């Protein structure tokens, strides 16, 4: 008998898609974050982020199958990620979590992870 994954507990693909779509709606008009996304269309970044989160939380391993190891710091190294960018990123991610309306204990676990991950991406003291 297999144990339920966090991915399944939060509602799987549909929930993560809602969170990520909401996040990118905010990024699209954010003066600090938008320049960090070189693609004209945020669609490819949205899909990559959704696949990463699905895999991280115990869902499909499509991210690694298509892109290899996540190597998050290396993939973000070309971009200046400041504490201001981190804070803006968290604002938009929080909006996604709020929209998903997860049970409090699951929301807290997801939020703890993204706060840690966002801090880990900071690579500039500016």
C-alpha cells in the first residue's frame, strides 16, 4: 500500500497549475521580476516551473525526463536575483497559494518550502 504524496494531498496537477498560473499572472506585470524572464511569452517558464513543482512534491517526473537535474542555482545564475526580487517573487507565489486555498497544514508546508527556495536563489547583495 503506497503512501499518499504531498502532490496528491493538495490536488495534484490542477492545484499546482492554478498556483503557477496565478504566480505568472503577477510576474507578467511586475517591474522587478519581468526583466528576469527573457522569453517574450512566459508560457515556457510557466510549464517548466509547473513541471518542477509537480516533480518536487511527488508527482510526475516529467521535469527531469525533459530537462535533467533541476540544478536550480546554476539555472538562475545568469540572472541577478536580489532580495527585492525574492520578495516580489514571494508576493506572487503567496497569491497562488491563497487562490488554491489549501488546508492550513499543507499551505504551511508549501509556503515554508518556497520561502527557503526563494532565499536560496538570491545571488546579489544589490
